[in-house]
C-alpha cells in the first residue's frame, strides 16, 4: 500500500528571519558571514571563516557597517503572519522551519532561555498550527551561537552535547505537542565539507582544518542527536525523529575499477557514515580505516556506542539537488555542487551555479537510502536555485522551476512503485531566502518572490511567482486523486 505523501516547503532561521540582534537574540555563526561577489574567488571566505574574519565581522557589527546577508535574511521575523498566510493559501501539508538556538540561548551555555525568544516561537508554532499545517522542525540549521565557537571551540568540545540537550529539552517541553517531525541537525554530514556551517570550527589562518577536530565534532553531534531522541521519547513521544544528510548522488566518471571504488569509498565517509550511526545504530567498520589513513583520533566511549544502538531515529531524510561525477584521474571539467565540487556530467544540464539537474538521481537516492536503512524517507530539501526576473507588470515567470519540480515528482512516483516508503517532499526555500552557500539573494528558490538584492536593498515585499499557482494546484490535485499527476 503506497502511503499518502505530505507536500511541504522549508525555510531556515538564519536565511529567513533576519532581526539578528532583536528580541534578545545572540550573534550566531551565520551572522558573521560576509557577502562576497561570486565572481571573486573570495566566496570561500563566506563559508570557511578564519579568526580574523570573525574579528572583522564583530567590529563591523559594533560599528553598524558591512554587508552580512544573514543578519537580515528576508525579514521573515517581521513578516511572520503574512508569510504563513501565503503558505496556507498555497495549501502545503507541512512547513519545515528551524529554531535559532541563539534566539533561545543567546550564548548557548545559559541555564535559562531568553523569554523574548520563547514568545517569538510561541507565535510561530501557533500560526503554523492555526493555518492547519503540520510542522517539520529543524532544531539547528547551521546557526550555532558564536559564543560556543569562541569559548568552547564549537562541536569539538563535548560540553556542547549538554548545552544542546538543555536547549532541545526547552523546545520539546514547550512545543513538543506541536512537533510532528523533527531533525536534531540539518545535513549532519556537512561538518566534513563545511566545518564552519556544520560544526562551528574556525579555519586556521594558514592551513587546513585539523581533521581530528572535524571528526570529533561530527561524533559529538551524533551523540547529541541520540541524547535528544532519548529525551524527546520521554517528553514528547508522538514526535517523529529523523536524521538528515545532504545526499551525494555520486557517479564514477569512467567505468575504470578505480573510479568505481572511489565512488563507494567517498559515499561511505561523505554520506553513509552519519546514516549508519544515527539510523542503523552502529559505528561503521570503514571509519576505522579512514581514521587510520588520515591520522585521525576520535574519542568514542562505550556509552556513546550504547546510545547509538538504543536511540536510532524513526525516519531518514536527505536534501537532494544534484548529482556528481567522481574520478581518480585529471580528466573532465570541474563543476560545482551542493557542498562538494566534481567533474561535469555530459548527460545532464547544469544551473548557472553549476549544480547539475538530475531528476533520475532522486529515484536512485530514494532507493539507496531505503535499501540501506529500511526506514521511511522524508525528502526534506529539493528545489531549483535560479535567477528569477521581476517583470515590469509585477509578474515572475518561472516555468523552469515548475519543470524541475515535475521531473523530480515523476521520479518520486517511480520510487514509490519500486516499493520505497516515502513520507513526503519538502521544497527548499518555499519563499526566497538567502543562499546558504553563497550568501546571495540572486539565487532564488521560492514560489514566493522577495523584492531584495544582494546588498539588502529593496522593499522586501512578497510576490507570488507563476510556480506558486502550479504547486498549489499540484498539491490540491494530488490530494483529490491520490496520484502524482500533471
Ligand atoms: C543546503 C542547506 C540549505 C539550502 C540549500 C541550498 O545545504 O541545507 O540551507 O541553502 O543547501 O543551497 P544554497 O542556498 O547554497 O543554494
């Protein structure tokens, strides 16, 4: 029997809310990321921050200067009621959003939460529920209180596990009966590729990250995930717990045995490692070799392993945007992708940002995740980042986004026929928000346009794109007929 799917849309606090220093909120790791034009090769400075970059940002904040897009997001904090009304009109079944840890605990290590932060999210949960939508909560979506980076060195420090469980307990004790699905972390594999976003690690000024610190941080986040699930099952047993990774749909660039082995080995460390720990409840064998080969030391206790075995998640989730070709050779043109770079695949098209459009990859990933975990799967992010144009008559025509969605929905239907237990699909960036990777406004994902640019200029008024009506009608037709159809 094929499950009736839930159709949704997503935002993330740091990319959407803005009001970074309003209502008692503390500074977080996203507030200090500067905008750099993508044409410059400085974009790494926006993603992998050094100590000097953090100091410069703090000085800019004190002086009220500089272009830090996550400080303003797309002003969701001020537009809450209006935006929820749009989502209700859209008719989505479920809304994915994240709580800003620094809004509840400005420094992250306080004992008591910030009352203004509690009051804000009371409004959010009430508005979502009043609109008849289910909630899909991301407990933290890349935004770590900056104090935890500066005073504790981010997730390298096991102390963050206790701080995080304290924060999560406040969330579930206050809103647990309104949390239908949740993720302890967004893309918990990102800490390897984006240590600043993923695990709050400052990049050394003159060299690479200490990989023992990176993998200790990942392990500590896995322990925190399991501790949160243990607590949630006491406090709010009806909520469904998930683990989420960025899906890396890898293809060997050639049929050489070495390229094929590379695909398997890279998939293990880049994607399956968190899934095996958090969904399958094991510390996977292959990490021993990886640690040995890279001279990595990670402190893993018997108690940690017992937590993994006893508190694995209820469902599995991934973000899917693109696929990547890997090769051991030097052949092939490099291209970009979500979190990693790879070789250009001649069989698929790519976006202006180099992200390859591969709907069949969605079906491949759904089968691969279900095959590995035998747990229901929620697609928690998928969407098309594009340069949408606001016409003189106030319309925005984005047929390319409707086509992207249709081609991916067709593959979800095929995966269901394959026997994969799919829970639902959550479109990324249901409303235009700041790009996590590039800090741009110009890379738009939403079915709702926000009139703002990379420098923060604009009215921030909301305008429905053509894709708004397309998605609204698709969802209504699906629930009327029980089938994915166009
Ligand atoms: C994922 C993040 C999202 C979102 C998405 C799109 O890694 O979980 O926050 O940003 O990527 O990426 P970008 O915004 O860089 O286009």
